């Protein structure tokens, strides 16, 4: 059985549920440890009694060291601060042999077990951003992405995890300093700093808006997508996509300022948004949930007033081919 962990608050609840249901559909046997980063998420997920899920509250997870820095960091910064600690908590608390951390805004089309096979002879598996040249933010955000990280409960996995945890408690902010940005830039030198670190080679793990321009949709079925690399014509199965930057604004959905083809929007983004709305329907229909769902910002929705500056920005996006804003209702089935 494969073990996974993730963390999110009520702003990312629909994304977290979409992640879970994608695993349920694609993975053969797994257990998902969910760290509920507010009381609403803890109550809702506990009431749902999801199959193959353990829900962990902040009060059970937070250490004195984490609580000491919590007030100094934004919500996002604190989530980044805690990533390494959630992984370590699962390995130590539940005596797991290994575990893979997942960002809450991932969505799986196929079983991630095929990715973890690459770490058979190693203790740590990390993924590169694989930036498209025009979106290369390696200098700021780092070469590697925290999105999907695997650790074994052995000498090498624990050494890296404990170093990373201590580094993030000491410093983890949404700003750039030499060799540091959030929890992510710390990974840049791991191949030299630690032993038994493997970089994922399967192109289907880590497809994201900052690299999807390198691929085109080759074929699709109800449960799978095959992509083809534009330069080498190499074909591969999409294992997971990272929906970074997706936002709900007013009655619209913004997929971010990246170049996305019509096929990518139709075959990758549209099913995901429908999965978010399906999760909303499941929540609304659940009889055991006592939390007032109307009181939480389920999809992390934002509101903005019309302004000439915003209008000008949208015109510029259209001219550059990066206007990815659509009516939310167009995705509801």
C-alpha cells in the first residue's frame, strides 16, 4: 500500500477533495493523511468518513516550534513552513515505511505508483519544474517543485527531512533571499547535500502550466490522457497535473497567465473544474456535515470591482494569447 499526505484549509477544500477522488479513481491501494489546516476542514472531513483517509487536526500536529513562528507568517507561508513537518509527523506517528507528499491542487489521471517505482533504490524522490523557457523562474522559485515528494523512513530520508524541517522553521517566507524562497529553494542542492536522492524522469509527473507549452495532447479516453513532447515527439501518459494559479474571481474562472492551448483547456482544465464543482455538490448533499458550508469560501473565491487598469490588463492578455478567463457556469454540468 502506498501512503500519501497533503495539507489544506477550507479555502482549498474543493481542491483537496478533487485530489482525493482522483486518487480513489486511479490508484489501486493507498492511504491519504490529510492535515486539516482549520477547524472547518477538520469537522467536515471527519463527518464525511472518507475511505482510506486519516484526518489530522492542527492541535494534534503543531509543535511548540511551529506555534512559535506561526504568528510571524502569512497563511500561505505557514503552510509552506509545515510541509516537511507533516511528512515527518506521518513517518514517526504512524510508523510508515515511506510516504509521498502531494500539493492539494494536484489531480491524477493515472496511478502515481509508476512514478514511485523510480525510487526503488533511493530514499528520496523530487520533481523538477521543467520550465518552458519563457516561464523559467528557477532563479527565484528553484529548480525543483515541492508538489510531489517521496521519502523513505530510513537514515537518508529522515536526515533530509529533519534538515528541511529545521530550515523551514528558521526561515520560510514569500520573498527572495540568497538561496532561499519559501520552502522550495532549499531543494536546489539536495543532490549534493544528501545521499540517495532521485530526480523523477517520467514526464507525466509534474505537468503544470509553466511547462505544458512543451507538450500537446495526443489522445484521450475517459480515464487517461496521452501527451506528446513537441521537440522529440516522445509520447507519455499524463499521471498528474498541477493546477497552480487557478482562481475563482467573481463569476469567472481564471487559469492564470500562461499560454494554454484549446485542447489543454478542454481535455485537462475542464474535467478538473467539473471535479471541483462535483466536490461542492457532494458536500452540499452530505447529511452528516454540521458546518454551515455557506459560511466558508469553498473554492477560494475572490471578488474584484471593474477598473480601467484591470480592463487594460485583460486586453493585453488577449493580445499576448494568455487570456484564460471563462464564465464559471460554462463548466457546470
